[in-house]
């Protein structure tokens, strides 16, 4: 995938269209952003707004991993600070609060959200957005969401639904694991269908269509978070993120997080051979041995596989992720286990259950069900979501 702007593809980001308008003139603006909040020419939205005439940048807000995305671990809170280069207060929305307070918003009359989602229900930036909508709704502050591509396309839906009672910071609403929406469309869904009711405007992109992946949209790839280095990572992520709910490694601490999967008890060639024999669509499993530098099994040799997507439009990431969990469990059932809480501010329920959105997936795997059989139940649960989603879509 090219990391460079491709002028042959005329996708214009929502942030660019916002800056080309007069919507923010004479407004005191707060900005929710991180390093991926750049335009087609790599200009960061904070810098663009600071240079815009008649716009006051009053505050900056950072999601999980921080405004500068410098906090590597996925469950380490980030502190509030001041951007000394820009001389603007920076508030962390992954700290003692995940929702901006009235004091943080005291000098703001318009909150701009420009975050890059990656197309999976559990990516926390979309819930930072939802929390901002709630806070601004209570305080009567306008919210503008600058839309960006769903990097894994907006056409495919896959995976289990989140069920009532399993809401958390990795899932607030009944949405499937791969939702097929942009962050702007999700803002409309959360605000309208799920009743947040803020004063919301979504600035749509121009030129994006639902089948486009990030490299086809021609906009820059900047890591949305420290363990999302490439588009290949994002394509695999909606399935392999489920490994976070196990004691096996999802590849954090390597240069290929969420593409490498393994454990100290797994034999790489045997595991990869068994997975390839299942002929899952659009994927090849290459035997791999790796040693994470941090997080699970740090400095310990893990056997497993690298997930190579051979046909991304045929590839089923969630199906694949469940099959990988099955394979790692089968390698040594006595050593495989589910990760214990706490996880993402959840202190009691198992991480695998809040990631999957319900206990059903865990129970099925424990009962010996195969991923292919589990996946057959997912489409029938999507009907209500698909109807609500349709009313919120912005692109053909």
C-alpha cells in the first residue's frame, strides 16, 4: 500500500471541506484529534485551524493513546498537558474521564472531531466521539464531525452483535464487529438512532465510495494508533483483536501486530497447516515464530502464524480470527485460557465477552464449535442494525 497522496483519486476529506467553508469563522473551537488527523497534504487539522482567519482554537482533546499517540500500551491512561508548540491546552479523554467536562469545554462553542476509525466495533475512538456528543448535547455546544474513509471499506458487514448488558468502552451500542460505516455515518447512527441528540453536523467527504479501501481512496496513511501501523493491520484487526481476550499473543510487541498470532505452547508448522486445510476465504497462514518485546509473553518465543490476506474482498476477518483462537486452543487446551479482567475499565466481565459483545462466542468455542458454524448465526442478527444503518449512510 502506498503511504502517499494519490492525486489521481479525487477523495476530499471532510476536514478539507470544513476548512474550505466559512462554518468556523468567529467560533471558539475545540478539536478532538491525534496524529492521523491530517489532510491530503499531511497538514494537521490543529495547525490548519490555527492558521485559519477568524477562528479561535480554544482547546485540543486526545483519544486513547493520547493527542500525540505516544502511549504505546492500550490500557495506559494519558495525562492532560499543554501543547507548548501551539500554546493550546490539551485534555486527555482517556484519563480520569472519558468524556469532556464542562470545565474543559468552558471556552468552546463548536467541537470539531477529526479521528480516523478503522472499521471495527471495538475501536475506542468512536466511543470517545459518542461521549463528546453526550457532553456537548447537555451543554448546548455544536459538534462537527469531519468524515474520513473506513480504511477496510464500507460495504462488508461481519461478526457478532453487541448484546444488551455487555456495553463497555469497547462497545456502547448494538453494532456488529465489522460495521461497514465511516466515522461520520456512525456519528449519525449514535446521535439519531441511539438517541444522543446533540447538535451534530457531519462534513462528508467528496469522491469516496463504499467499496474503497484506504489505499484506493488515495489519502495518506498515518498510524491511527501505535499498534495500527499499516492497512494490512487494519484489514486483519476486526478478527484478531479477539485474541486480546485470550492468553495467546495477538502480536503486540512485534512489527506485525494483529497479523501475527501465537503462543509459547503452539507449534507453528502444525498450527498453520491445520488452518490452511480449512480453506478459509482470501487468506493464507504462514508458519511463524516470534518474540514479543512487550505485553503478553514478552521476551518469550511464541509459535504460530502470520495472516497473509490474499484476496481482501473475499477475506472474512472475524471468521478468521475465531478460527485462529480455535487453533491456538487446540494446540494445548490445558495452557490456553481466557484473559481475566480488568480490561478497558471493565472489572468483572471477561474481556472476551465484552470484545465479542456477549458470551455466546466464548461458549461456542468452549463447546467445540467451529468458526464456520459460529459465523452462520451472525447474519440473522444483523437485520435491525442494517435497517438503522441504511438511514445514516452518506455514500453510494
